[in-house]
C-alpha cells in the first residue's frame, strides 16, 4: 500500500486514478431526451411579452408597470428559477421547462441544444 496525502491508496486505485487523468478511462456519455419546450428571446424591448410568458413575480407587484419597466432597465431582468433568481442578458432565451419552471439560456447554448418544431 502507498501512503498518499495521509490516505491509504491501493495500487489498483492509484492505477485507476492515473488512467482517468490520462484519458484512458472514459466518462459515461448521455444524450438529451427529445423534449419540446416553449421559449421567448429577451430582446431588451419585449418585457411585456416575457411577463405574459412567465407571469409577474409577486415581488414585482409593488410597482406600477412603468416603475417595473424602469427597474428592469436599471437592474436587469430577473428570472425566478427553481434554484433562485437569475439575471437574463439581452439575447438570452427564456425557457419554460418540463415542470413549468422558467430559466434563462444563453443564445449560443440554445442554438446548439434546440431547433424549431413544426406544428
């Protein structure tokens, strides 16, 4: 047995670790299941379309519509996801997930991941 950073490591474990470090051991691969989603691209000028899509978060109810538009112009568009709030950048796609949740997706990732669906 070898002592490695105060831990006992067997030769076979060390060989597996080294094989992984040099690319001999491959990680399992997965393909995304085909799923149809709804999405709207944030242009910076289509706030009403985004809010019609996502709904207005209760935290924004304290403002009038014009005040809310000003807040978004000054602080950015917050999308409330299952993991918390995320700022959407102009050009991001706002996606409705399979559980009805919303989240922003960068345009380049969106283009690589999704394609238009013909009805």
